[in-house]
C-alpha cells in the first residue's frame, strides 16, 4: 500500500508541474516494463524502444490515470498494449523451439564463484530461457504474475479480460512452461541418473 501511496504522491507532483518527479516513477518501474517488453521483442534494442515508448505514452496520459488501481497495473497495461502493437507492426514470426536458428540469450552477470549464487543464476537462466520459448501472451501472464507480483484481477485489468480467464490462461501457461523447462533440462536430468 505504501508504494501505491508514494506513486500517487509522485503523480500528483508531476501533474502539479513538478515534471522532474516523473523520473522517479520511471526509475521505479523501468526494470519490469523492460522485462515485459523483452518477453515480446526478444532483443534488447527493440525492448528498449518499446519501454521508452511506454513511458512517453504514460507521461502524456498521466492526467487520465484514474487512481482506482495501482500505477504499476496501469503502467503494465500500457506496456502490454504497446508490446502487442509493436509485434503487429513488425509482423514478427513466432519462433519454434525446433527452429535451428533460435538463439537463447543469457546475460553473464559477473564472476561470483559462490556455489549457491552460481546455482541460483543457473536456475534463473533456465527459467528465463523457458519463458522466452513461450508464446508472447503466455510469457506476459507468467511475467506479470511471478515477476510483477500482480494479482489475477490486476492481470485481468492489464490484459482486458476476466479474472477467471486469466486464471485458466495462467494455469495453461504454467503447464507449457513446465514442458519447456523439461525440454531444457532433459540432459541435466540424464546426467543425474
């Protein structure tokens, strides 16, 4: 609740003419907006373009924010619709996991030799690879629910559908994610046996 109040205070300040306060809102939400955009764009340059476009749109429409939901929910709605529009504009083909040209991108974040940290990074990398293999809608629902910590009702608001529909889609997306993880980890499982 404190985040919601802080966001609302920042929005009021921006609308009152303190436009520099918008940078605080951007900093607070940029990582997740970028992550969501990356789920659709599949490359950093396009995801950065989408995220930038999202924040410009949000700034221009800030006066229309009704404050009935969290700012993050409103912002993620903009990110979702902007990402979907980007896909339609670019007419990107969905990539099959059987496609030989499919390249998985893993960020190497340092050289920490602590075994637990390396294991967590490895797990996180596999999870991100599996999410990247999902269709954009499935990836968005998984990302909003787990990484964005959005409730079913908030996701329903972002995706403009009923909460029960989101619940069913989330369940199906989890099953597909499980299949992708099993595909990615089949060699590791064989090594353990």
